[in-house]
C-alpha cells in the first residue's frame, strides 16, 4: 500500500504479524527504547523492517547500520490512536521495549520470503590481518602499524599495535565474525597492559564485521572503539595485491 491511512496500515501490520510475514514500513516516526539502557530518537523519515523471526530494524536514510533494533522472537502490539500508529516490540529476557510512533506512513508492504541460499565468508581471520597489514587505512586513514602479534605479557598477544595520525599509540584486535562482550574485555586487557608500558595516549580498536548490542554498551563504558570491517572487503584487498604482484612478475619476465 502506498500512502495508506493509519487504520489500513494497522490492519495490514496485524495480519502480517499473525501470518509470520516480513513487513516493511516507510514513513515519519519517532522511537523510544527502554531496557538495559534508554534512548530517544526524535521524529524523522525512516525505514522499518520486521522480519519473519520477530526481529526488527529501524534504518535512517543514510548508513548501513540500524539506528535501533531488537533481536528475534519479539512480541508485538499494534494500535492506532489520536497520536498516530503505535508499534511496541517487547523482548522478555532481558526485558527490553522498543516503542515506535508513526505520524505518517508512505508505504507498507508484507509477504513471505524464501531463502535457502548458503552464505560463505570471503576471508579467514588471518586473511583479514594480512589485508590490514597491506592497507592499514582499512581501519583508518593515517594509521601506521608497528608489529603484529605483540606480546603484552599476561594479557596475551594483541593482533596489532601502531600509531594513528595524531601520534596516539593504538592497540588493535581483529575478529572474523561478530564481536561481543568477551572480545571487548579481551581488548581492554591489552589496552590496560599497554598503559603500563607506553607513556602517551592509547586507543583500543576492535575490528570485526559487526558488534553485538551488549558489546557496544561495554565498549562505550570502557572508552574503546569499534571499526566495522567485512571479510569481503579484505578479500578484495588481497585479490588486488595478488593481481598487482602477478602483473609486476609478468612485466619482469617480458624484459
């Protein structure tokens, strides 16, 4: 439906949720979250996706990451009042509530999707590290790497240590899949050990394709940083490097 009334949109949402369908909404809404933390997102035009497993993602017009989300198996309540169309997504354990209020809906769609495709990762964790060594700007511009597998005593071995464009000492930990609280704490141990050895400001950067919500909260509390980096992007860097090496070899052979 394009530009449906809030009542019609509400009816379609209820039917879609009852049938376990994917739902897509585009319109003007505001969002409030209450749970292990709290947040408010004031009114703006957004894309909301409710998936067949009960998960929900709220996207702004720019950026690939959702600004708010809830994992699978949420329960939903949908209603219309004088304020607008309300969607309440509740998660029981831990208790979290996402409240959406739509003032206007430009499009709503629903339907069942079938997906039996096999997902394949493009690079191993070692491949990701090789790509970072070849191109440290994958993490940030101006980054210089000193060494890999840096021995930090009882804390263990950090994947990389280096220096950023402002002269800060940087400790980097790389993960091939999503990272969470365990990986954040691992990085924190490395950073704390480095502080005993380095007499200048230190940054800790966790590199992974994605970060779990609990990990994000802990990361902010510990004043550490996260850089999203996919195995696919690293694979392209490695392929480009191999292609250049082969081209140089063939050029030397011709001479």
